[in-house]
C-alpha cells in the first residue's frame, strides 16, 4: 500500500502528504526527559535493534542504553544501517534493513526445536 493512501487529501497538497500517528512523538518525549515507557530488563525475548546511521530522531546513546539494559533478552543483536535515517524502511538502502530483519527471524526459526 502506498503511504499516501493513509491521507485522502494527499493529492490536494504539493508535495503530496501522508498521515503519521503522533503517539510515537509522545513516547520519544518521555524517553528524552528520562521517563521511558518500559524497562528493557523485563524483555526476555530475542531482540533485534535496528538503527539508521543517520538517524536524527533517536540519539545513539538511547540505542546504546537499550542494548545495555536488555540484560535478560535471550538473544540481542544490534544492526546499524549505513546512511539510513529514522525511517530506514523508506530510505534507498532499505534492503539492508529488510535483510537484517529476515536474517534475524530466520535464525530464530532455525533455533526453534521441532514440536
């Protein structure tokens, strides 16, 4: 689905627009003032953290703190996509993001015992 389909008035603007939920902005605000919405040490699941090297929204120290706090994660992996921004899924190098996610999920599936 094209991103602009989320905004029925998209084509009335130049350039066209699309809608983005604002809840993530509030989450980021609380994180930046030292009130994260969750405690990463409570995560036990395999966890993949992906960041764009050119992300200007989430500073590297937040990602580093998250990785440090994932003390109980069964597996934790960090992938930095060179040249990617906060919206790496739309960036020219998005295939690197997709490959990292696919590899992580494939490894997790192979590690699962047969039932």
